[in-house]
C-alpha cells in the first residue's frame, strides 16, 4: 500500500439485507476509487446494535456483509476490510468525542428523528449518540474522503464539525474529511420500489421495497414487475415522477450510461419493457457478485484471514490517533 495516497473510508451497518441502493450509493464508488486511495471499509456492527438485533443473525450477517464487500470488487490487497468491534479504539474515541458533541446538534439529526419514530419501544442513548460513533470511525484514520449515499450528508457535516471543534480546542489533530456523494440522478438516493417517495432501505420490513444483492433472478424480475410507477406513459426523467425516475436512474447507473441515453433508449417503449430491462441489467450485475460471494462463503478461511489482517492493521493505525488524542486532552499515558 502506498502511504502517499489519500485515505478513503466508509462503512455499512450489518442490518437487514445489503441492497442495490447500498451498492449504487456507496459500494460501487468504493470499488471505483480504491486504486487511487488507501481504502478502509468497515462492517459497522456497533452501529447496528442501536436497533435490536437477533444475536445469531447478527453474527452471521457480519461475515456475510464482509464477503459481499469483497464480492462486489473490494480488493483486500489494495484496501483494508474489518469488523468495527474488533478495533476497540472506535468506542474509545466515540466516548471522548461525546464530551464535545452538543445535545442540541444530535437531536437535530434527521436519521435519529426517523429512527425514534420507527423504534418507539427502544429509544436508547446509542441511537442518539450514533453520529458521534460514526465521526470516530472516520477521524481515527485521518480520512480524506468518505463515499456515502445522500442520507449520510448530515452525519458527515457533524464529523467535520467535531474534527474542527477538537482541533480548535486543543491543536490540529484530525483531518477534516470530505463527503463523496453522487448526484441523486446517479444513484445517491435510490428509492423504494413499492413507495418511491421513500428511500430504498435494506431493513425495510417489506422485501418487495428493495432488491437485495443476493436476490435470485426470478425474485428480482418479480420485484421489478411489481414496482410502482404512475399513470402516464412516456418514459422521461422527471424528479416528480418518482417511480419512473427511479427505474431510469437504476438503468443508467447499472449500465454506466447517461440519463439522456437511457431516455433515448426507452423512447416509444412501455413501462412493462422498462421494468423488464431494468431487471435484466440488475441481474447481469448481480449474478457474478453472487457467484464470487458463494465461493467466499463456502470456504471461510480466506475471508476470516482477510478480516483478521484488516483488524490488525486498523488497530495499529487507530491506536496512533487515539494516543495523540488522549495526550492532548490531558490523560496520563505511558503505563
Ligand atoms: P437500514 O435500513 O438498515 O438502516 P440503509 O439501507 O439505510 O440501512 P445504511 O447502512 O444506513 O443502509 O447505509 C449504508 C450506505 O448505503 C450509506 O453510505 C448510505 O448512504 C447508502 N445508502 C443507503 N440507502 C441508500 C439508497 N437508497 N440510495 C443510495 N445510497 C444508499
Ligand atoms: N452511519 C452510516 C454507516 C457508517 C459510516 C461510518 C459511513 C458508520 N460509520 C463511517 C461512512 C463512514 C449509515 O449509512 N447509516
């Protein structure tokens, strides 16, 4: 790995089923940028437990998500992949940054407001402090670039704010990270198939709302056939026609073509064909990923080795930043 490269870092919570929204909004950019950056990709299990998880499923899902990162094209010789809880410094820096974060700014976070509405029975402190843990993931590694979907923009702003607040209160310590977010029409916010006013979410209780990376071709076709569109007929990109705009965005992102080329391609064609062709290009993208995934999961030694090496390297790098932070705030070190 080349030390002169800038650092790119991102993570996904092991909840639900990784979906095409996560792929187009985040993972595809990780893969695209990994040769130019020193990449760090995390399965953020400590974030996932802010919502109640079934222990046996969570355990399996962490490995499965790591395998899906690799199957999508993350190269372990280029980038580091690890599981967040394997590096204790994340929780330690999060505690420290909690003492800098304000109650007011955290209570304004949209994701927090949405999640407490959805999980009324479990409005826990972790859910509230979640963006601070995300800031510590990013700041621990002096990250330059954070490729995420649009829904994470506000959290990224907070990470930048906390870095600056710490640097001003003590002395320059953290790099102030930049978000890397595609345009909405290029996949930053893929919409739910059944309710295209909402974003596609991998833990949606209705599986018809998302295409999972591991859905088989028949399921993919069925889900797209049922996708909600509108009562018009022309296939044109109009942000207010959410369903059709979403299908066009999916088509153009998956085929790496422009929206206007996609519109051209579908001129004079009906919605049934649009759905069928979006299903076809999705299947074409996902089948090779699923094949590689099956290989990785059938013999877990390679996967476990990658995660072990990743955690080792991450622990070393994270400890360097954390020691600096502890020293600057006046904690006694050297024992
Ligand atoms: P959950 O439903 O489990 O809360 P999620 O689907 O919102 O999860 P996250 O783990 O919160 O997924 O997000 C992982 C990454 O995928 C983030 O970078 C996020 O911005 C991106 N992402 C999530 N949903 C979409 C979407 N619909 N379109 C584009 N990017 C998305
Ligand atoms: N909060 C993010 C997941 C996440 C993340 C990160 C993304 C946790 N730590 C660090 C980028 C960098 C989400 O998508 N819900």
